[in-house]
């Protein structure tokens, strides 16, 4: 077996799954190569490999421009190739509108959502009382609560819409927003200085993200779900499920991106476990991280976003996972390890 791990030329982000993938391959004595796929012609060499891995990022311009094109083309060249992320995992990545359509198609529990492509249609929806304030406005791109706004009334929404149908908004993360968010979520000196050390890394991400064009020409709205002050990251990797929860930041309505994570396995209720496994199966995922909020009107979990990638180290902090029978197992769920283990097992079974 030979594994191709795409390793970009330059400094990897500290959260890159390349690190645990290579560690797994070395521990299990599996042959692999590290190549920057943008520096070679992968179509010509992919026949020599059984597995292809690329942890691509929504804030890397080249990744978002080419990753999916290359991955899907490699599968055309070598149909037996096992890849991560595969088509089902990644076609909707970093596109919240695409995520909404996919989730709605399989009957997932999601908030009411709307996409408008002109101001008049939006005004009609407001007049017909289809939209109830407050409402959440999101750009298609971004993570960690970037590009998410809570709009309180009609005037604010029309103003936002005119901007979106005009010059639009820069989707790159805000340095000021990130800095103030991290300060507010640092409850001790150790946490503060740990986050301070990552500032150069964030600046690299910020510089790269500024290559993206402004988002404009649409308005995406999502129902505001009243909740008890936290959201949850719920991860499914085939037959295993784990998660964490994130308190809403001080003076804000958002939770993700603040850097504060907590663990309480009882929050992973039967309702959330059932829906997370069901939606993952329906959409054919190898791995997914769902963002849930619990609607305090119903007590049910609602999926507000999803992504094939997430901080696997944060999830490992739960130190356990549930199986499909809702049985708890001690031991951290290392998502990159688990993904690769499943792929290797499947590839060997098919030979």
C-alpha cells in the first residue's frame, strides 16, 4: 500500500491533519510520500498510489481554487483510489448555502433558512412576515463565527441587503474581532499567552484570506434559534461520535471561534446522537463536524452548519466517544487517525 499525503510548500497550520496522518503512517509502517500537489502533475503519477489525503483549508486561496477539482479528477484517473475528503465530504465545504440545501434535502433538523437574490423579493418576504426578527445573516464563507451577524429589525436588514447587492463584504477574518474575542475568552494567564503565541499564525491566515473576492449578490438568512447560551461541535467518524460545547462569548450571541471549549458528555443526548448519525449516513460522509444548538423551545438539537474539518485536538479533549448503540467508550476520538484507519482497512479488504 502506498499513500500520497499532500503537504503544501510552506508552513503548515498547527491544526493541520497532516501531522496526525504522518504519525499514524509511521507508527503502522505504511509506505507514504509527502508531495506538494501544486508542484507536480498528480494525474500522471496517481496510478502508483492507493490512498490520497489532502486537508485543505477554507482560508487558503489555492486550496479552495483547486483542491476539489484535483481530488475528483484523481478519482476519474484511478477509480480504485481512496481519497479524503471525498466528493460527499467536500463538495459543499465552506459554502453555507450549499450546506443548507444538502441538509434540507435529507430532512436534517435545521433552522428555517432563506436565500434572496434581489432586494424586492427580500422586501416582500419581510412584508409577508416570513422573516421574524431577530434574524441571522451569514456569508457563504468563513468559520469560527466570522461573517455572521444578528440583525434586529427591518431597517438593519435592508441596509445589509443593499450592501450585499452592492460592493458586498470582505470575507477575510477581522484581526480586531479575533483579538478581542480571544482576550474575552482567556480566563487565565496561561490561556492568554497560549493564544498570543498563535498570533503570527493568524496573521499568515489573514494575509492569505485577503486574496478572496468580496461576497456579494445574495442574502443568506437563518432563523435565530433561542438557546441556553452555548453551541456544540458534534463529530461523526463512521461508527463513532464525540463532541464538545462552547459557551457564548461575553457581550456576543456567538460561541464558535472564541477559543473556549468545555466537555459534558450528557449534552450528547439520544436526540443529537440519532440525528447526527442519521444525517452523516444520508449524506455519505466519512467524517463530519456538525454545529448544533439546542432549541430551548423544544429541547431538540438543530444543525446550523457542518464541515469535514475541525480542531481534532479539541474533540480529543472529551476523552471518549459514543457508538451507534449509544454506549460510551473511554479513550479520545482522534478523527484523522480514525479516518485513515478506516480508509486503509477498506482499501486492503478490496484487494
